[in-house]
C-alpha cells in the first residue's frame, strides 16, 4: 500500500463527521435522526464513525430528514478528519 493513502482522509470518516455536524445543527440525537429517516440507530452510529459504507439511497433519506440536499451532505472538508468540530 502506498504511503499517500495514509495522508488521504477516509471519505467514510469525512461523511460521518459531516452527518454529525448536520444532525447537531438540528439539535437531534442519533435516536431522533434514526426515527426521522427510518434507519436503525446502531447503523447511523456506524455511519457517523466512518465504519459503514452508506448507500446513495440512504444518503437521500438522511438528507430528506435533515432538510438538506444530498449534495449538501457531501460538502465536507479534508481537514475535518484531523480537526473535527
């Protein structure tokens, strides 16, 4: 494996951090988001930790529940993996 891959932030982690950011902006717990989008809380926890490779359909469900566009969910910065906010 090349050393460059160690420097490239994992997009699953970046997406998970973006999801946490959007969820917290609404003041919701993981449980509340799970209820709003019809997903299991444990699955959402895995997504937020970057342990699940989320499908496009689920990104769309989350975006709808959070009242954002799917594109907005993918607006994450590479530096979030190093300095999450």
